[in-house]
C-alpha cells in the first residue's frame, strides 16, 4: 500500500502490489496460446455434444492505451439449448480471464415451439483477450 501516497501512485515502491498485478496480467495468454484456447473450447463442445459448424478468426488491433488485445472468433454451432448452456457455463468457469460472449443468436428450424432437446443453430462471437507486448501509452 506504500505505493499509493498523497493521492499519487508510486510504482517504484515494491510492496507486493506490482507482483500481484503482474501475476494477474500474466493470466492473459500470448498469441501462441490463443489457438490452444480455441482448441480447448472445441474439445469442451464435443463433451457437451455441441457441433461446431464454423469458426472465423478476426484478430484485434492493439490500443496503445491498453495492455491487452481483444480478438473475436465468429462461431456457429448446432446444439440443443441446455447443452449449449452447459458449454457456456464450463467455458466461463474454466477460462474466466480469456473468454466473453457477444452477439449471440439462436435460430430454430421451425416457427413453432421448440421441443426439449431439439437442436438449433447458435451464432456467437467468442471474445478472447491476450496480453499485448509493449507498454501502455504507446511507448
């Protein structure tokens, strides 16, 4: 706590806060680890009987004011609702710092009721974050 004095942050004082931040920051994967992560997600999908139809990677652009890069995986799956929920739950529990979901849509095969266990198409952007090499502020 000695790093914060008089309302200013003094990063030259090593009181445990800097290593703690570095430990949390290191949980973000580097570029090589991102491919392993999406492969791990694909294995989880098999466990929950969610069929992966398509994956398209859209790399993020580094913001000079942030120490991470947000990448987007545009994905399509075929699964029943409860299996999909189990897969999302396990993804969030297993990869809490790496994975987020955006733009999720469910497309059912008919215009009526959805029978329990009926498979539908799920489109979702799986967001992964990776550590950006370089300093915050663009220096």
